[in-house]
């Protein structure tokens, strides 16, 4: 087989890359290689501000991409080797595909606290969610390990089960927020059920071979009933173990709870199973003739055009490491938003190389932006929202209305460098403008978050 562009990966980065290539290069052949017959597609893309976007992720059958873009061929197979000296990739299904430009979007896999243990589950794709829900429905106690987005979402959504949340930090959701915001959100752990019927279209994989699926989208838990096997267990169901790590996992199926967890403080927890949400590691399990330059976390280094150290090979999403001089208000983070941005920009770079055109780095890499939901609240993160790269001399202005909103502004030398907006604050555009324009706010600081002053109208 042969194509001008070959994209490997059916996740957000890979599908976005293929769709963007189809837009820029409608007359060129494109092959998308996906391990699963289900691919992740970005839908309902909404521009909230100049750089901040919100979108949904839909799980679709791979044929829908070819139906939408006739020049895109989607193949269900796995990459095993790249012969870069002759521009050929080899697959597990014994296919040889010749390319002119190759983009690797294989993503990452969960880093589990214990490998090959049936009682330790990592949440990564649709199959792992179904495995998790099957275990959860028969369980009374579960241990959640990790303090990022997936762990926070699970703890908030779980009902009818006792949860022990083991985190190494001194506050919850430390990947995204500071201790003040964590305390604001923590009160939402005691809640009542708010589930509705799931109307999401579902597909089943073809054939009997089980293939790893792409990463879940940002709203994967939205319509799921994440319930355990205990009736009337709503209040006081979450026990948070701060500044704690697991040092040992032992299994004894003869006990009431099959798993016993030993903590580094000497404590022990008995449970039915463990959810390991402790981050991911790049999926680089393929051979290549010329070694790719890797970062310390085993991600493939890419330059400001998403190109790797090997000619005509580009990388996007969780598999890559942004090895260029970053803009002051931007930094890389393994998020769905950046996977979409990188996939789109890699496609632009490949198209420009094919047409021998000059491409400038996308504006999305000027300012870090991310929007998500934590504990039922809308959360917007802008710029250096936790004072990253600012040392210890920055100052913080914040406003908190219990149960309604939490606003934190990070300033250095009178200029705004980052913001955390929790709740329906409507301050996203103002904060974005102030960060990008770097206006001196020294004379306005007292009124920036004064609820009696319409400061956002002034700066918008």
C-alpha cells in the first residue's frame, strides 16, 4: 500500500490530524492506522475565547471517517516497525505501507502501580471502562490511587460504594488546582445522585481479536452510572488519605475483601479492587531503523513544527515531548485539548512541507488553556495558573463564594500571568486578554475581583 500521508493512532490527536490533512490536502491519499475499529472524533467544537475551546468526543466506527473524507482510508491494524530509510511502515497484519510523510499519534498507556494483577485496573479506553464497571457493580470498597483528572472524576461520580482515595499530595486534584480551590471543591464529595439516561451511540468491535482502544474523551463518565454494590451509601463514603503512597498490594481471594493495600505510613486498607490513575507513559513499542530522539519520560522529542529527529516523521499527542523554546505563558501537559491542537498543527506542518510552503507556529502555543469539569463545576485554567515558571515572588488575588465560584489571579510585577476560574464566572475572555497583552494592572488590583465593579466590561 502507499499514501502521501500515513497517520498512526485512532485517538484524538490521530483522527484530528487525518481530518485536518483531508481539509488541506483533498487531492492527496491519506491512510489512518488504528488499533481499534472505534476511533475518537472531536465534535461540537466551541471557541469560548480566542485561544480557549470546548469540545465533545464521540466514539465512532472507523468507516465514518472514510465516508466523510473520500481520500482517507482507515485500516484496523497495529504498527510494529518503521523502515525510515525507505519510508515504509510494517504492521502486525503483515502490511507494508509506503509513505511520504508519517505522523505518529499512538498516545500513552496507564502507569499501573502493579502490573499483571487482575485486581488493579487502569482507566484508559472503552474496554477498560467496561471492565471497571463490571467489577464495581459487585463491590463494596474500592481504592483509587492518583490525583489527576480521571481520579477526581471517579471519586466524584462513584456512588453506593466506600472509596479510599490515596494521594501523594496534601490536597485533592493537585494536577490542576491549589489547596484553596481543593478545599472549595472538597465539599462537593457529599452529594445525591444526578444521573440521567445515556443517549450516546455505541458500536462493537469487529472480529474476535481484542485491540487496545484510543484514550477516552473529556466527558467519558458523563452518562455512566458509576455505582457499587451497597444500597443507601451516599454520605461519608469517601476517605481521603493525604500525602500517602501504596508500597505493597497483596491478594487473598479467601478473605471477604480479596485485596489488601499497605501504605507508606504503615496503614492497611482492605478492598475489592484498585483503580490506578497515576499518570501515563508513551506507547513507543515499535521498532525503527534510525533511533528517534527521546526525552526523559520516553516521549519522542519534536521541534516547533511537530517534527521528530528523523526526517519526514512527525509526532503529536501524548507520545511526543515539546522540545522547543516555549512561550512564557505556555507549557506542555498531557491533556485532550493539547492532543487536538498538536494533531491539527502536525497536519498543517506536513501539508506545508508537501507544498514547500512556510508555516508559522500556531497561536494556540502562546497561552496554556484548558477547560474541564471537576466535582460538577466548570473549571477554566489559563496561563501559569499555579505560578509555574514564576519562582516565589508572584502574588495571588482570589475571590470565593462558597458553593458558587472560586477565582484566583496570579500576578507578577503588576501583570497577570495566570488564572483559575471555577464556576460560571464569565471572566475567561478578560483574563485571556490581560495575560496576552501584559497590561500593567498595579492601579487596578484592588478592583480586579471587586463584585461591585464591572471590570470585565472595561478590559473586554
